[in-house]
C-alpha cells in the first residue's frame, strides 16, 4: 500500500529568546494609510491701521491652512519682516507712512524674492495698476473685497499665479497691459516707486529736509523728485500735489480728513 504523505501547514516559528531577558511578544501594528501633511501658508500682514490688521488676522486665524507670522505698520518694517521671517505671502497696504507699499514691494522683490506680495488698497487707482503690471505685486485686491476673495487670492499666488479684484481685472483688460491709464482727458502718468514715496511724504506734510532724513537721501535729490513730480503731473504747487495724492490713492481715506483740500 502506498503511503500518502500529508503536507502540514507551516507553523510560525518563534525566535529564540536570549537567556536572562524576559520574553516579549512584539506586534508591529498594521500600517495605516497616511495622508500627506498639508503645509501651512505663512502670512505677514502690513497695514498702518490697527483695526484693519486685527480684522485680517481674525480672518486668517480662522483658517487651519494659514499661519500669521507677523505684523507691520509701515513699509520699512514690512521689508524687515519679509527678510527675517520669509513668509509665503505678504498682505500689504499701499498708503502707509514712512515707506509705501509700492517701494516696500520693490525692496522685498530684491531682498526676499521668494515672498509673494498681495496688494490691498482702498483705491483701484490707475498709477498703481501700472505698477502691478510691472511685476512688483502678485495680486491686487480692493480692501472691500470679501474674505473668500482674499483667501482665493492667497491660494492663487502661492500657486504661482497672479490675481486681481474683478473690477481691477476688468480695467486691465480694457486698457491693455502696455497702455498707460489716464484720468479723464489728462494724459496718463507713470511714476516711479520712489516718486510715489516722495509724493506720499509731501502729501503727509513733510518738508524736504524731513523727507531727505526719512528716506536717507540728500535734500537736492528730494528737490529733484519734487520737480519731476510737478513736471510729470503738470502741477506747480504743493497743495495740488496733495490733492493728487488723495485722489490717486497714494494716501488713503483716513488721511484725507486731516488734510485741507
């Protein structure tokens, strides 16, 4: 008779335990699928009005995907924060004392090129739209934009895309990126960021000597910028420069009530 050899199921072998050490059964837990941890977007807030900074912080703090790394109340502090903290995005006002958002953005581009800049302004002004076209900003939003639009803009610039408020985008499409924008029948004027900064300080009541000390330039350079502004704008008195600064949004609504028109 032929013997049938039954195959036995292999038994699990236990590893020998070394003498003197207690036996311990170590069970490796089953690997659970891990979802990739989403990186928080770091944000710097820049505005010279405390209540606006607080409103922005409250909105951003409610988002788990966003982390506010700092605040600043003028452009110079904004540049310092961008260099020190290297946030993903800077939410920045235009009309601020000491250094406006345009000049701050230019310096951030040079000193911290990886930082995205989202411009917040109370005005959809032509001069500033021209500046955004030159690439100093990644997004341009009006301050009355709803929170979901601000969050969407942040998402867009982090993804490497530019974003503009719908009204700004409409005007840009209308005039074309290469066409300077005018106001009524007046020819369009393109000011440099330094000229806009000097214009802001003039409108805030600074004398030439104060402007020179504040910006770290000579009085003669300030006088040259002042003359360039008057020539470009066809303006011949300081009061008219101030009115232009207000109407163009170089200084915002809060300052308007303090300056005679």
